[in-house]
């Protein structure tokens, strides 16, 4: 009986040693969505469907003016925590349409769009 307890104790000790030597496991961030990094709003080239590689990546809250964006483009809001984005007909974030919720995207004609606004 003592031999069995010693064997069990030795096994438990070696399991604990293996766990201690294996180090810590860190959480990896989620993969980028269609090349759009976590926390960003991305615009893709005209008629790129499906969205693969963005041409514009925005992280900062506020308005970002667009130049020469015409035709249909994917706009992905890969922000988190309820942050939204708007497509706006005016520069500087004026004349905005409805919010694009975090984790969603729209395939939109950007011809009338002159800015994109990121909101917390």
C-alpha cells in the first residue's frame, strides 16, 4: 500500500514539475478580419469583392477625409466595445449617414462620400 502511495506522490510531483516548466500561455489577439486589424475601420479598393486587403486603415476617433474614392467599396468596422463608424457626405465628418456597428461591414458607393467618422 505504501508503495502505491509513493508511486502516486512521485507521479503527482512530476506532473506539477512539467506544468511549472511549461511556462505561461498568453492569449493571442484575434486574427484581423479580411486584413483589417482589430480596433480599426478599413476601406478596400473599388469593386474588391470579397474584401481582402484594405487601402485605408483608420484607428483614431473622429473624422477622416477621403480623396478620390468612387464606386463600390467594402467598409469594415473592426472596432470593438460598441464603437461605430459613419460614412459622411461632407468633409470633416458632416452630413453623416446611419452608424455602422462594430463588427459589421457595408458594401457602399463611396462616390458621394467625402469622409468617414469613427465614434467611441
